[in-house]
């Protein structure tokens, strides 16, 4: 049975307070609206990941807080320090540690790591979605990947198929 991997880039953050450190920047109003749109999409699609791995950065946690109600109950959430600023290799190493019985995982993180990981893992998919993914991974974008059989430990380059790639501007307002 194939597993699903959801890669969600945090929503747009605010730069209003120049005294805040990068990890402490909150979502901007535009980011809050985008996160609500993504939550509506997740609800409509019935997305209920078994596990969510989230960066500790405030903007990532606030993005997760906005979308988590769409999951209902039963989703395990882990905020992990190592995900802040993680590159594709670090994210892949973390995903390889996921328990074999876990059918779906969502990573809420940052660029360039999220984008680079998606590009590395995807070996196939619908051409229009692939073109969009290759071009850019904007804030609050969500890539849904179908992971080849073999489990998380075997996750590697080209071993996933891009099932969907959505950006907030293409989603209906909640």
C-alpha cells in the first residue's frame, strides 16, 4: 500500500517588527487568510495525516494551528527543533525514521528545504502540476506525494509521484 506525504510550506509571515528574530515572526494577515484557504481544502479533500512534523518557527506553528482543525482527531503532532531551516537531506533523513505503520505524514516547514525535497522525491506526476512545482513553491503551497511501496525507510530520489500541488490563490475562500 502506498503512503502519502504532504509537504506544506508555512504561510506568509509578517516583517512588521524588525526587532523579532526570524524564528519568532508571526503570520501576516495575508498568511492567515491563505492558511484558512488551505484548511478548507484539506477539509474538502478529507486529509487526515497520521503524523505531522512541524518546524518550531512561529510562522510554521501558526500555519499548523490554522489547518489542524481540518484533520479532526487522531493526528499525532510533533514540533521538532531540527526542522527549522532543515534542508532536503535533513528532511529526508527525518522522514526515513517514520514508523513503518504510518500511512500519511505532513511536514510543515520552510523553503528552500520543502521545495528541494519535493523536487528530489518526485519522479512522476501530472505534467501541469509538475511544471508548477518545478517553477516555484510559494508560501502556504501544499504538495501531495504518493510514496512508492517499501516504506518510509526506503524513501529516496524519484520514489514518489506528485498527486497534487495547490497554492492558496487557486483555492476558494472559506
